[in-house]
């Protein structure tokens, strides 16, 4: 099969790899209908995370079940499925509490790679959710978004307790931040402020439900949020970047008693204890338990109540994965969809 492999920073190649097979009775093998490039794929691509290459790439996927192991009970070949970036049993105590990304048996799908024609998905019964029928082609990007960026933005909005009467601020105008806007809107937030200085992203944020755009960052950005909220700060802040600056911006933009939902994978973030202590904010986040939200998100997408697939502004054949990475790295694209 053809698959994207990262050899060194900046060096993504699509090459032949062995077809995955059923290795454990709980596995499924799927034929990938669509995959995509994640903001977190850019960390190793940029050399910020060490590349232990050659490494298969990709952890977002939708596809059709090709084969299932002997212990798989809920899936059969031919079904269209959506999964998430951590395989989970969905039965342990952590999963049942809604934290499937921290399942005691979690397997990172990114280590297996889904930017490929085929993918082995461990713990298939717990991980994959089948759609009611094979979806129309134009629903595929939205369902693919559910597998990570939408699910992550949704978790961030839930963790930040976005809801009616709340002002929600969103730090980060990448795909996750933009879908955090969509989620906050669906959850009934009254006012949604997005930090962005890119016109096309501001436009999409407004279409997803943002009511205000703030171009300033850091403490200037925080001051603008205070201006908009009678000096108090937002009730709910979504952090979708993962840098020191973005995390502190999120905490400082939140009013005492408010909630920060952080989902940007942190890189060298250190929160000063005394500032955290006196902030009086709730912090909740981490790797999003996308599996918790998949049934609801699939339903909203299939009923065409939300259209998260609009975050994909570059649609390429898998063989052009290198260009897909470059375009996102150079911020020419918000998010690249890859079709095997
Ligand atoms: Zn579990």
C-alpha cells in the first residue's frame, strides 16, 4: 500500500509499505477513504519534536471496514467508520467516565499511521463508530473532521463550560480553534470572541459563529477581552495552540471562577504557581476524548446541522502529501485533506 512517511524534518514521502493485517483478535483493518494533516503533525515536521524516522504519519481517518478480528462484535466489513487518534477499549473505568483518550489500554493511532491506503485500528469495537449508512461524498470531510479537530474543539468548549449566557474566547485560529468556535455556538454561547489576525480564518470563524474578532495577542489581547467584558474576562476560554504565550493568554483572559479548556499539545509550557493560585480559574483539558463525542457529532453531521468539513481548504491526493504538509507549515492552508 501507499503511505506517508516522515524521514526527517521537512521530508515527508509517500512510499510503498506492507499492507497492515489483523494482529490481534480485537483489531480491524480499514480502507482509508480520507485522512488529513494535523497541526500536531507539524511539530515533528518542523523538527520541534524529535523525528524517530522513518515514521508513518497520520492519526485522523474515516474509512470502510475491510476485515475484522475474531473478537470484534459490533463491526463488519463494508461499514463506513469514524475513529479517533487514540484507540480505546471504551469499557474500562476511565473510558466509562468519558476519558477514552486516557483509556488504560489506549493505543496511539499516530504510531501506526493513517495517511495511507489501509490502516490497522486496534480495539476496534471500542474505537470505531459506524455511520448509519455509507455517507454521501460531500459528508466525508465533515466526518473526517469529527475524528480529531472537531472532536478536540468540541471537548475544549465542553471543558471550558461554554454555554448559554457565556462569553467564550478562543485562543488559536487553526482548525481546532475554528471548530471550537462552532462547538461553542452549538452549545449555546452568547458571545464568541476569536483571536485571529488572518482574514480568511476570521471569515470562517464568523461563519462558524464568532461574534467578535481580536487581532491583538498576549497581554494586549487579554486587555481587549477585558474591554469587551466589563473588565472581568471571559467566562470560558479555549486554548488551542499549546505555547507558553497562548496558555498564559488563555488563563489571563478568563475571569475568576471561569474555565479554561486547553487542547493545544503543550510544548515547554510552565505555569507560574502564584499566578495560577490567584487567578481562581478552572483548568481542564489534555488529549481530547473524541470517542465520547463521536456518536453525537456523527449524527449532527449526517443530519447536516453542522458542516465542520469547511476547515479543509486544501484537498490533495495522498501522493501529494508533501505539498499538503508544506502548505500547512507555511500557513497557506488551514488544513489539508488527503485522499488515498
Ligand atoms: Zn478504556
